[in-house]
C-alpha cells in the first residue's frame, strides 16, 4: 500500500498534487511519500515483534539523508556497504550500535572508520577480509565484532544479477570455509565473532528460499556450538520482494511469522536488512513527454527521464508501472517510453499500452523509490534529478536538482 492516489483524475502524493510539484521543482523528479515510508517500516518491523530483533534498513536502496533520518527516528538501524553509507547513516543520527557493515570489498580506511564509530558488527565475506579487519583493529587497539556471511547455496529464483546466495556468486563463504574462518577468528587477537549472516538475493517473491537458507544456517550453528563457538546474532539479510506488476510477494507479516516460527526456541538476536520492501513503492519518478514520434513500426514517447535517472528497466529489464499524471479518456496506444540518452537500451518501458499522451504532458513511473535515484548517474552529462519528500501537506526538498556548476565542480 502506498499514498500515491488519483483524486478527481489528478495524481496526488498524500495531499500534494503531482502536477504542481512538477511545475515547482521541474522534471525528472523523484517524489517520495513519508507516510508510505513510515507505514512500510512499521509493517516490516512489527512483523518481527515476536523475536528479539533489529531492523537495519539497507541504505543502498534509497540513501537520501532525509529518508535515513525519517527511518532513524522510527528506530531503524542501517545496513551499510561503504564508507559513504556509514557517513550518511551517522549524519542521519543512526546510533552506531545499530549499524551493520556488509560487502565483499571493504577497504582498510573504511574498516577503520567503522571501528572508530564502533558499529555493531562487520559481515565478513572472505578470510582475507577477516585478516585485514584484524590488522586494522590491532593498529587502533580495538576489537572488531564480526559475523561471517554464509553462502548457503540456495536458489532465490530471482534475476541473476541480484541472486547472491548461490555457489557461483562472489558473496560470502561456503560452509566449509566458514567453519575454518570461525576457528581462525577465535584465535585472532582483535576479533570477536558474534554472529552469522546471509543474504541470498533481492526481489524474492516466495518465502521458501529464505526458510531453506535459515535451516542451513541453524544446522551450521549447531556445528559451531560443537566446536564451542557460540554466537548470539543472526543476520538474515534483506530481499523481500514487492509488487511492480503482478507479482504477489508474501506480506511482511507472513514473512515475519514464518521466520519467527522457524526460529522458535533459539536465543538469537535477529537482524533483518530490508531495502526494497521499505522504499520501493514509497517513491515515483515524474517525467515529462518532450516529444512524441512514430516510425513505421513503433510509437515513441520521448521523456525527460533517461537510463541515467532510472536504470532498472535497461539493466534488469524490470517492469515499472506507468500512468498519466492527469487521467485522460483517450484511446490506448502501444508505445515505447524512451529517454534522451544516446543508446537504444535507454528505455523506461517497451511495448506498453498507455492512453495516448501528448507532448508536454506528465507521466508517473511507479515503484521507483528503491534503486532509483541511488543508481542514477551523470551519463551524457545529464544533471541528476531532484528528490522531494511529501509529508501530508508538507514538501521537503530532500535533494535539489543538480546544476551545470555541480557537473564540473570536481574537475580541473
Ligand atoms: N543486504 C545486503 C547484504 C544486500 O546486498 C542487499 C541488496 C540488501 C540487504 C537489501 O536487499 P533488498 O531488501 O532491497 O532486496 N539494484 C537491484 C537490487 C540490488 C540489491 C543489492 N543488494 C535492483 O534494482 O533490483
């Protein structure tokens, strides 16, 4: 459920008319709904009330500072994957003891920054990384709390680019390697192993792969116990899918109930790292039709949002629902909605039925709140879009539109 709705044929974000927002702030424009963010976070977090748990929102999905602040105020922890995300999370006021740090390529300076902040734990993805963390921690006279990211070899049945828990993926440690890694960790002077972690993929629409991974992890925990290694944290990553088109992912409540049941009797602090399920449907991308153009075989709507603004359709052939911003009664036409970028792969939608739309009219691209702005770039020297948050009647400019000066700011 989200708060983008038509009232008298005009699209609103909460109490704010999207056409007016576009007039004021220009397009392409990311519009987020604060009420939707709050609702999604609450729905997800409360689904785990039966467990000792911490919901660490995955910053990569939407890392705007105002979004992070809003979630931090609701008690969210954060899952980070870089020094930049650590910087954002701390600036947003997230207590360091609610931050977990994942990712296969943490550099020494990033490790040092996280140790300095005293984050809850590192999710370690290789033995080489474990040694690097120990070195950095030793040099700082600190102890690093770690979990190992286990690769349980489970097929999450999602797009190959966002599957992460299969043998062929670069992520985590296979169980045998992980077992030796825990032994090594025990012996290292400045490492304290406190948990286990796994994240098997993103946009999962069934609970089964999560349960399969969890049961493998719990069996692994028994092995650790038999070696006198006791851990108290279990990080189950993110990955719960959302509806873009006609997918029917489990409701967070159902997801929470299934995991809670599977964890019955375990004395573990459970960490969840949801990203998309919190942010995805809390944002839309508003774009203007610059030109319409018909060739002998196609009708094109050339819009002012390109693959540099929203890369998901180009990169993963993802479906994003599209509608007019002001409903019209015109007949439907099959169109390709394409951006201004000089690549044929620059499209928002292909072969899509939409009521005829005219030059200068606005379109809303839905489910753009996660992996939308965060994956945007300046390709073709395009200025990155503005981001606004609507909160009831209020409008917060969460990020202003870039200028030509911004474009050259770091160049000599
Ligand atoms: N934890 C870890 C370690 C992750 O790598 C990810 C996502 C998450 C949590 C959050 O997963 P979520 O709940 O959002 O599924 N750009 C792609 C998605 C990449 C996901 C990367 N990792 C897309 O647009 O679909």
